[in-house]
């Protein structure tokens, strides 16, 4: 769970010197309001939104839980308290719910596509997140049934193409293994030959980057012939879209990571309405 301090940075961004409009035109009154879903999907961000409203003294009643399926018109939260405070938090709350629910909903769709074809394959996110929002992006992926993958560069070893411009694949794996025996070593490759080299050199996870389904199949066949397939986890990434996902899911792979889960987010539509009277 993220901290309240983390969430308050979003309020500071939206109202660095307060809510000028509400302070000017709204008297010191209390009111009630509700947040309502305007479409169907997986809801997320209610926990964080509740933390924010509660911090400002707003009473919150939840009608749904994060990770739950909702439909258009479903009431999500009922709010009561200082009208100015409700309006202060409004847009930040809707932004959090909208982005997180959009990610969770898209992730669930992708998980459903893959699991119907390949029950052992998992859908994972990448680090292609919105700066400052990564913790919530990753949480939303998990609420949709996906894997968060690395949370940061400090979270695991992933030897990528730019590393291999500077050091050979075998030397990179050997050096990484000397640093730690407790973290898995993942290597990004673009050819069957490099996949074989990575597996032979002791990589735990091989990421096949920007390969089409035929190239992936050829790589898997090459690993099997050398008796190396079962030694490694096979991850696919790079250019995989909802339209091509099922083609990759038919293959003997363990993880498909999709930057599209978090870098191209379709916002989930929610609204906050003040209740008259």
C-alpha cells in the first residue's frame, strides 16, 4: 500500500496554493457527494481515494472494493463533509480511479485472452509507467490479475541490449552471478543463437525481444534440441498488442510482458456528483 504522504503530493500538484475557485465562491458548508462508475470493468484506486478524502475529514462509505467488477451506474463511494474539501480532492481522486481502473480492466482482458489458450502463461507489466505513478500502475496490474514485474532498476537483474553493447553476454551473466546468488538473472536476446548462449551461460530467464511468433517457435525448438528449454523461464516482450497476443499465447512460453498495459492507458470513466440538498 502506498503512503498518505505519497498521495498528498498529487494534491499539492493540483492545488499548490489551495483551490482558488472553491475558496472564493463556496461558503463554509457541508454536503454529500457520490462517485459513480460510468462504464463496466475492474475498479481500482478506491483504497487510495478513501485515504485522501479521510485525511481531509470527509466521511467515506464504500460500495465496492478494489479488484471488483462493476457496471455503468454503480455507486462506488458516498462522501459527506466540508464541501470545499470534497471539491479540493475531486479531480485527483477521479484521476487515480480512472487511470488505475483503466489499467486493471485492460490487464484482466489480456489475462483472459491468454489463460483461455495457455493456462501456464502469465501477463506482466513493464517499467513503461507514468513517472511518479508507478506504484499505483503496478498495483492496478495486479488487481487485474497480472504480474507487476520489476518495480525499479533496484528490484532485479535484467541485462538488456544497451548493456550488451558494452560487455559480452557471457561476461555480463558471469559478473551478475558473482554479485548475487539470490536473485534471478534475466537476459534480453533477439536471436536464437543468443538465447542458446544465455541459457548455456546460466541465465534464469530469457526475454525474447521483438520476435514474431515464427522466430519464437524457432528459438524454443533450438533450446529443446540442446536440452536447455526446461532450465529457463521464457518471457516475450516488444510490440505485442491485444490483436497479436493470442498468436503468442499458443506458444510454449511462461510470461508475456506488455508495455501497453501502462504506457497506453484508456481512462476508465467515473464521475463525482454533489447530491442536492
